[in-house]
């Protein structure tokens, strides 16, 4: 790998990609963006100034970005060229992750279908960002964001297995226990539609059945004390809770909490995303040493997660106040090595 310096840019991503990053076409394994949502809101960063004996503390708001648009058409015309040039940066097995909510997710999906091809749509991931939706006068309170996942080439793209920790519900099947710990029973005989007339049966340790595995495999498990024999002589395999990596993550992410005021991560940046969310995204679609990009970087969470997972990164945001927050966070990390902050010309 050639000598690398992580980069943080303060400029518009369209200009950046067209004028500075064309030599990196085909180099980004993964791009995550958290762009404007067409929310109609002016977002701010809350800053607290401590008071003294004569005055109380003051909380001030510094504008980070304006998410007000004249129309949906204006918004989509803003997004279209930026998404198009991001596609050119991806490796053959690379992917783009676009974080949105109900305001424009369906519109942007149609846009992405046109840019990447419908066949390269991989997932719509639902992130449950709050368990306490606000009361609505009409309809139901919003609790989730969506992340649209597109591959440059779906045939070459593959995700890494990601697991979440067991909860009490997932532990219930592990109702057996021995000296090694809790375990559940896994079928080793064909059941249901697997138990066809053509399936061969054979005898193993006194029981003839349509086994799903070869005798060699069954014997190996027997020697490892992984076979459970019931009172009627039927065999199953033990699966120990401690031997599992956790629960495979689906497209519903409800186990990652948002960043709130009392969180250690909280910077005052109102649209800040949690590090755990970006770590899951980066872990699932890149490897150590890969290049990761975020062109609506906000508070810089992508850099924090990428650094912790030993990925290289390039971040960009048009907001100077956002860049200041990101820079401050990144400089506190010892693991990032050197990085370069670049302001507009």
C-alpha cells in the first residue's frame, strides 16, 4: 500500500470529486453518506458557555446546515450529479450506503435505481433510532431512518457476516445445560420436506435414519461430545451458547441507540450518528486497509469508526462548523495517525 494520509475536506463534494479525487476512481471500497433529508429544518450545533458568579450558563446555537428546499425537484437535482460521481469512485466490489428518512427515501431510491441499475440494489436497512416517537396529530410517530445499500456490481459484492449480542429472547432455546454450559439441540436427521422418499438412510450407532451429514462428520461430533442421545435413542447435535457469535443481523437494526445529550459521544451536533452504527456499516462491507468515504461528513463519525477498524478514509462537508466538530473529534484519537484538513481554494 502506498503511503497514505487521511483527508478531511471543507467544500462541496461535487467539486471535490471532480477536481481533486479523479485519480482515486475505482479506489473506494465503500462510501457512506448522510445527506440532507428535505426536512425543512435549519440544523444547528448546541454550544454551552459556562457562567460565573454573576451570570448563568448560556447555550447557543450555531448553524451547521440549511435543509430547506424550494421543491422536491430542486433537492433531487442537487443529489443526482453527486450520487453519479460517487459511483465512479467505487471498486468493482464496492458499495454506496445512503442514509435517509421518510421525507425522500423513496424518491432517492428511484434516482439510485437509474444511476446504479435496479439489479444492483442490495438492501433497504431500517434503523430504529428511537423507542419514543413524538405524538402526531395525524398518522403515526416516526421511529426509524432507512439506509439504501447499492453495489457497483451486485454479482461481485458480498457482505461480511455481522452479529448482534444475544438477548433474553434469543437465549430461550438454549434450555439444556451440562458442564460446558447452556446448549440447544440441532437436528441431524432430515425433517419435513427434507425427508423425501429418495433420501438415503443409513445406520449409525444403533439407529437407522435419513441423516443430513456423513458418518465421518457424525463420528467427529461424537468424539467431541457434541451429540445428544434422547431416551428413545434419537440423536441431535448440541449447539452451545458460548460457541455462537451472536444473532445474525438482518435488515432491521433496532439494537443501536441514537446519540443523546447524556451520551459520551454527544458533540451538540443535532444530526450526529452513533459510532456503533457506522462501525456495523463499515465492518459489513469492507476490510482492514480499505478506503472509505463520507461526503456529507457532519460531525465526523465515519472517520472515528473507520479509524477504529483500521480503514483509510476521506471525509468532506460544506459546513465549516461541521468540519470544526469533526476535526476536534479526530484529533483526540491516537489511532488515526496523521490526517490533513483541506479548506476550499
